[in-house]
C-alpha cells in the first residue's frame, strides 16, 4: 500500500519522535527550562547529519566488522537498559524531577535516529 504521494506506507510499530519528550518537560519546568533539551535535540540532529556528510555510511559499508561491532554494542546497551528499567520499580509521579537537559536531548535523538 502506498500513500497518496506515491511513497510506500510504513507498517508496524513506530517510535515517537524526540520532540514528544518535551511534553513532560513543559509540565515540570515550563518552556524556558526546556530550552536546553530543545538545543540538545537540535545538536543531536546536526551531529548525525555531519557524520553522514563526513561519510560514516561509506565507512560502515567498507568495514563490515565495524558495523558488526556497533550492532553488538547496541544490543548490549539495549539489554542493559532493559535490566535497569526492570529493576527500578514503579515510576514516581510526584513531579519532583527536573526537566531534561542538553545532553538528554542529544542522546534522545541518537537513540531514535529515524526521528
């Protein structure tokens, strides 16, 4: 099935874009305190674009062992995240958390590169 513009439609679950993480930040800290997170998202997208421009894709095609290493490290990281999440217990809903910062914004983009 394709969309009206001729591009193929996506199937299956999709991850939300990084900007969706801004909702809780606005509630907790307001728009001014969320600017660091917005700047981090911008820097994360810019850094990914710069790496693509510098030829990271070509390097990964040329060196399959590097791509495999990145896949292994990424899988290990996902397992670690799952372990951390499973051991945390119920989330706190008291609103006592600070808004996400610059690094969290950039890291959010790197976790979800299809953005």
